[in-house]
């Protein structure tokens, strides 16, 4: 179990800008499994297994991992609705599970698959409720509401009962509800799940602006890697409750030891091209696919191909993070077996 | 006060939420009126055989029937109030959203249920009662005081009724499903509130027990206060005592539930 009692004087001196701090945070669930008619077997599940990271104020971080990796559990601990089994956790210097209500005034949460809006009532009624719940001064409430309604294009929806909204509309409505009280940090749990391309783009653009203009810290969990690619400079990968990667998005490629693919169209059908370290992975008529390490320069390779072969056209395909992460999981699993 | 305005807003929301279902309300008014008529004739036949059953005269028995129809939805005697939404939110994991809000879970749901009760009273309860008052002889007070006392007992009855249903709803944190609990709520609610027969009419030791259970605070107390069958202050004390005990129990269970239970749905 991680040490929870560090000297307070050193804490204040260390990284004052760290807005979210996790130090060896764990969450263990007791799961009872039926093994017979009346027999139950008790088993411990480590949903989050000694995770440490810090997020400075104003950063936008992607938090990704497969289903059941511990993402939502982490968010629930950050909001204070779950108490960590061990370790130290602070958001804005507050222990979330101890002072949940005080912290709630400073955070915003959007769960893609849940809604905070009042199902049977017009959207505006839910916002009025937020006004009272977060005790937002009247002038600021009106100002924020006007701004969010404009940015998220909600003006035509304010009088519509929430149950009649489309998923994309409801999502925008939920995001506005989470931001009326000017939270310092916004947790987004799969904010683009189930949305069409246009709605996704809209949500992403709004989040980018929010982060850039108001300096809101954003922690984003998602399955949609495009969310991360377009929004986050930093990404954390979690699996089986452990942090597997924490760094810039570009670095994921190196860790995953990934390859890029050069697609070349030649004048005619030819035997596979030979330009090491690239290797041909597929040939289809005059078109050939060459895989090469992501860290190698594509320009050098292209120059060589152009010099030695009758080249008509070409394109370079970047590896998608999905493949990189899948590879990372596979390697992790292999290591575990051996 | 800031939080007072919040819970007022929640109550208004609860009122409006039920007000959106107009067809359901109209159907409810019709059902309660029909049931009232059936019950009135049944009671009249019974009181004809056994005059002054439970200390009520015929007009009082008729009044009791129509009060029952009026308060049936108001006090969610067979369930179907805020606890239904709460159970569903616990079952689906939607409760996580309620938990991170800077508001008190129990007060939030109580406020919503009071709003609902007020709507059910005005939208669904008053009409069958007026119908009964027009077409059947009733024992209604002519001065204002018993009516005011009646309003107070109604408020307290709403709180007790909520407190019972809130406890039942919280059980879903452990049971993961509310089907059985809803059934139990319905049967106990209808029987022990005196929807079938006034609790005054229950004989012997069983009657003694039934009259001190919390359900007695729901229909029996307001009816007796309105018809001057009991001292209002005794009724207030009885209802308030149960309200405090049950709300406190709800608080205890609530803190246990939110501490130990995995919020469902990842």
C-alpha cells in the first residue's frame, strides 16, 4: 500500500501547479461469486492498481484503455463518489471523497452514456436547476448560459423536453449543463460515444475552444482515438488498472514500435520492390504496400524508390493509435506469460 | 436561503414532470372515480350489516372511501412515486450522476416527491373527491380549523410515505433490481394504509398493531383528523415521530449504500 502520509510542508513546495494529483491510488472491489447453491466465493478485483500521475492546471489529457481497464473507476474517485482503497488523491488540493460537496462546485462531469438533464422537462428547466444547485450568481448564470447556448447551438432546443432531443443534441445539452458554474476541471467520460461525424466534430471544436480560451483543465476518457488525436497533447493509457503509458501522443508510436506504410503506384506490374529496411507487405497489380519503421524518414525512402523504379503516385499512411495500443497490450500479455 | 431555493426548484420540477402526462392523469381521475363508486356501495352494504364499524357512521365511511381515492395517488400508496425513478436510476447506474452533485440525495428526492404529491392531489385527487361529495352524503366539517389541521397531516403523511418508499428504493443498491420490492411496497401499502378497510375496523391485537405501524400515518390519520375522530396534535406527533425515525433510517442506509456499493455500469 502506498504511503498516504507525506509531510505537508514538502507537498506545498512541490509542483504547485499540479491540479490533479494521484499517488499510488488503488481501488479494490470485493466481488462475491456464486460457486454452489449457497456457497459464495470472495474474490478481490483490483480495478485500479497503484496509479500515479499529475495533471497541471489548463492541460487537456486523454485517458484511454480497453473496456474494464479502470477508466471510469478513476473518474469516480476523482469526483469523490468512490473512495480509494489506498494511496493519495487530490483535486485542487481537496480530498474528493472527504469533501465531495465542496469539490463539486469546482468540477464538471459529463458521462457520455448518462445524463444529468431532467428527462421529462424542457432543457431550460435543467439549467435553472443548475443555477440553484451551484448557487451561481444571477448575472454570471445569464452570461454563461448565453455563451454556451451560442457556442453549442442550443437556442432552438431550450424549450424542448429532453426526452425529445437526439443523442447529439442531448450531449451538447449535457456539456452546457456541466459548464454553467465555471468549473476549473471538466471530466468527460466518452463524450462522443454514439455521435455522428458532424456532432463529433462540433463537440471536439467546442472542447478545444473551452480549453484554449478559458484554460479549463480537461480529462477525457474515450474509445475514439480521433478524439485524442485532435484534442490532447498528452495521453495516458491504462489497462488492468495499471498505467501503461503517460506521455505525448507521438511517443506512443515509439513505445508501440509501430510501422508506417508507403503505398506506391508503379507504371506497370513489377516484382516486389527491394529497398531495405522497408519490406513489401502486399502487391496488387502495379500497386505495392511497403511497411517501414515509424521512426525512419519517409522522404529518404521515397527518393530511393523514385530513383530506382518507375513511380507514378504515392501516399504515406500513418499508423493509427488503435493498432499501436493493441500491439502494446499484446506485448504486455506476452511478457506476462513468459 | 440558497439550498431552500434549490429544493423548491426540485419540487417545482417534480410537479411539472407529472403534469406533462395529461392522458395518464385523466385516466387516473376516471379510475379513482369508478373505484370510489364500487367501494362506496361495498362499504354501505357492510355498514348496513355492522353499523358503527370501527366507530364510523355511514356518512363517515363514505367520506373515508373518497378520501382514500383522493390520496391514493397523492401519497403513492401503492408506490409509483419518486422511489420508482430512484430505483431505476440505481439499477442503471444513472445514480452516479446524482451522487456527484452538490446536493443532499434524500432531500433532493423528498423535494421531488412533494412536488409530485401536490400535482397528484390537484390533478388527480380533487376531482373524484368532489364527485363523491356531490353524489353521496359525506361527513365533512363546516368550520375551517379541521380543514387546516387536515392540510398539516397531509404534509406529514407525504413525508412518512416518502420515507418508507425511499428506504425501499435504497434496497436496490444491494438487490440490483426493484421488481420484488415494488410488489412488496404495493401490497403492504394498500393493506396497511387502510385502503381496503379503515384500520379502525381491524379487530383485536392485530388492529392494535396495524394502527401503530407507519402506514397508519398515511390515510387513517388525515381521515380521522378531518372527521374529528382524533386529536390533531396526537396525529401530528404520531406522524412526525415516524417521519423522523424513517428519514433517519434512510440516511443511515443511504450512507452505507453509497460507501460500499459499486456504482453499476462501469
